[in-house]
C-alpha cells in the first residue's frame, strides 16, 4: 500500500509540474462558475440582482478570532456559517425576492472541488502528451477528458447553494428555475443535490487516483513536457 501511494503521488506531482497552467485555468474556471452561475440563473428565472456586497463585519473578524472571551467551540460553530459576500434582488412587494450568499464553508468547498478538477485535467493533458510514447490509445484519453467536462458541468448544475427566498436554505442550482414548487419537492431537490455533489466528488477523486497511479509507473522513464 505505501508503494502504491507513492506511485500515485509521483504521477500526480509529475502531471502538476508538467501542466501547471491547466491546473490553474481549470480551477479558476470552476471556482468562478460555482460563484456566478447561481446568481446568473436567478437573474434569468427571477429578476436581476439589485445589490452586491462583502460582509461589512469581516473587518471585525481578526479581533473575533483572537478574542479570549469567546469560547473556541463557539468560534468553530460560527465561522463556517459566516457569510463572506452575497447578491440579492428586491421584491416589488417589499423585502427580498431572492438572495445568494457564499459562506466560509461554501468557499472552502468551492476551492477544494476547483483544485480537484484542476488536478484531474492536468493529469488528462499529461496522459495525452505521453500517449504516443507509452502506447496508450489517444481516444481513451479524450474520453477521459470528456467525462471530466460532463462531471464538472454536473457538479456546477447540482451543487448546493445558500439561497434566500427559495423556500429552502440550501437548493441545487438546477432547482432555482422551479421555485414555486411545494416545500417537499424543493427538499427532495436539495437532498438530490447533496447526493449528486458527493457522487461527482467521488468520481473525480477516483479518476485522479487512477490516472496518478498509471502515470506514476512511467514517471521515472518518460520526459516531462512543460506547457499549459
């Protein structure tokens, strides 16, 4: 097991060194999609946002974290749910028609998934570069890349987001177009979102492990091609 782990990590590290540009570009693209797709969908199906702001309380965050009068348990419960920024649209009848907020926990999840997709595509491109030298079928590599694209789109379209005015605290992005359904249906969509997100996460992780393991076997014998 330790040798298999070292081999996998060697393959992943080689792909990241060979294709850092792919990792950065894919990770940035997925992160931006995670943040901006929900308000874009809400803009289309509901109404354009009227307001965007970063949480003005963030300036007090360092003092709160360093405070000795607040229990550590209280900090651990509070910080993951702290909203960093949000979009909102006013209702013509008063109040908020919809709102989309990104919390600390959301941002950590977005960053983690974005990096995973970046590593996956770095591995796919690196495998494609090495296919002629290793005797691999390039069509299989292209299929792996296509599968990753489908998974990334599925992840964005089903990922849970914090939405105000939608009948549920967490709603899948794809479900935003169906606001007005019963609370039971929206709850079902939210649960399906969590399941689909976990499924996509698992598929990408397994893809990284497999490609890293395959590339690790050849890493010491194949030259690394630099590029983006």
